[in-house]
């Protein structure tokens, strides 16, 4: 989820600059279904080694490979996992589904705000 203390840092920076805190937005890679963990791990592994900026980002996160984002068996688990990103004002789901209508629809329905 959004790094511990990150919201406070954004708020302190805005305050120090005499500005209102901007909305904090972030996208969360999200996969739902029996192969969700594999889809998340595959997508994440691509970005972990794309270039130095991403490598450094993932190093700073310090999270185990295949765990940055949401891999959920069903809609209930997806909702619970996405709720952990409470520091974000706007959570944009980066859907990881096969390029077929049924899996994309199932993911959209599972991750949609209640």
C-alpha cells in the first residue's frame, strides 16, 4: 500500500509551501481470479527491471517480488485489499486481465467502488 508516512510527508510539504494538500492519487495493479497472483507477478517483474528508475522505486519499497499490488481470488478479497490503500484520495485500478471481455468485465466489477 501507499508507503507509511507518505501522506504526512505530502501534507507537510504542502504546508511548508503555504499550499493546500493536493489530492493524492495512485494506481494499483490489480488482478482477480484463480491466476491473479501469477498475473500480478508477471506484470510486476516486467516493471522491476524496465529501467533504473523502476528498479530504484521497487528497491525503496522493499516489498517481496510479486506483492506490489492486489492479487485476489474474488471480489470480496479485491475490495478488502484495495481498502488497504486508504492513504490515497483516488485509487486507480490498473486492471490485469486477459484481453477478453469476460475476464475484463469480471475484474472491473470486482474492483469497482462499492
